[in-house]
């Protein structure tokens, strides 16, 4: 079942991590600032359930690894809920990445809460720790690293690189802004609107996803250029303000160095569910057959033991 999840949140997160590691790699003179930012965003996990890994991850030996990208809409005085939950598995041996968006209304067991509820409520109940434990139980896979990204980061990261330019395939107006056909210069606010439009796109969600990819690719290209260093203070500020992760700077650099070729092949997996109301509340219900198929696909990619049906 289609949801309104912002599927591009994983790319924003990875872009920020690579930017953070890349800046440190290319410019020693600003290394202390990069290191300080990495320390600011570092937030380790406190496990509330037994670990799924039987052997520790070795980045130097290129163990296939997993990430949970948590897109949140946090407000002052309110922890908020997980607006997007994206699982990434990265296999450097196959040079590939698999991505799975979990519908936020998916009905699952809340680990540590002892009840069934929508998966995005796990963050409201128990923050990152409960969200990781709940996703691990639902998919029966280890989550090695997480990245929590505030949704406002999308605007800030575009502004942090000094804006981007995209080639718009057709003219449209959205939320009071007109986007002409052809090359369009976008600041953070306009980029967010450009990426969100869907209903006037003849390709619907597919068209929207392509525009989101346009912006992300433009951000990566701009962020990777030496000229972007004039904006590095803004980039680090955006990362420090909007990101939390259990990755250390050393781990980020190891992943950037040893796993980057996995970006050559990306595959999106999908959880097909049905909508239903239970006690007046809407849920997305995932069949056991569907859950098992997706779980085993991720396990194969992570090179861990599969489940058997029955």
C-alpha cells in the first residue's frame, strides 16, 4: 500500500554522513570542526532487547551492514513521531544496497511496551532505542547503525551548499511557487516544494521521486566540489542541528572508504499491505508471508541466517 512517507530521507542522511566524512578527508585545516560536529551528533544506542548479531561487525573486513534511517518531525517540547522509517542493507561484496520503506501505519508489536500499535509510535513511546528494537523484531534482522534526521534538514542542507540548480521537465506551480520548464535555481524552501509536488505530475509518485533524486544528486555534486568549502560552516551547522547517529567519525570514514562502491546498484524492496480499521484506528496489515519474504531478502543481503515458514 502506498504511503506518504518521504522516501528521500535516507539519501539526505547518507549525504550528510558522506559530507561530514569527506570534509574531514579533504581539508585537514577544518578537521577539528568536523570532529566536534561528529561528537555533537553522536548518540549511542541502549539495547532493550537481545542483539540479533552473533558476531560483531567488522568494517575493515567489510561485513555487510544495515542502517535504520528515522525521519522525525520534532517540535519544541514534543519528541514527535517517526515520519519515515527506511531500512538500508549494504553489501560491499555484491556492491549493492537494498532499501525498504516501512509504512508508518504498519501494525507491529511494540518491543518494551507489550502491545500492538503503529510502528511509527515506537519513537513516541521509547525514542530511538524502542524504534530500533521494534524494527529488528518485525523484520528479524540486526540494525547495526541508525541515523535520526529532522525533516527540516532538507531545506537547511540545500541552503548549506548555497542552493542547487535542476533541469525541470515541465512547468508547474505548487504552494505559491511557479517552477518553469528548464533549468531552475532552488534555495532550501523552493527545493522542498519542488520535491513535494505530486498531484499535478502525470507520473505521480514516480515523477516526484525523480525530482527528489534530482535535488539530492545536485546536493551531492555541490557538496563534493572544493568550491563548497566556503559553505562548510553552514553544512556542519545543518548536520549538528538535525542529525543524531551512533556512528563515530572513524566509522563514517571507514564506510565512506570501504563501502562506497555499493552505491553502484540500488534496489528498492516493498512491503505490500492492506488497510484496515481495528477498534476505530487505521492500520496497515502485513501478512506473515509478505513479512517473511522481505525479511529473508534482507537477510540474504546481510549474509545472515534466513527464517523458514511454518
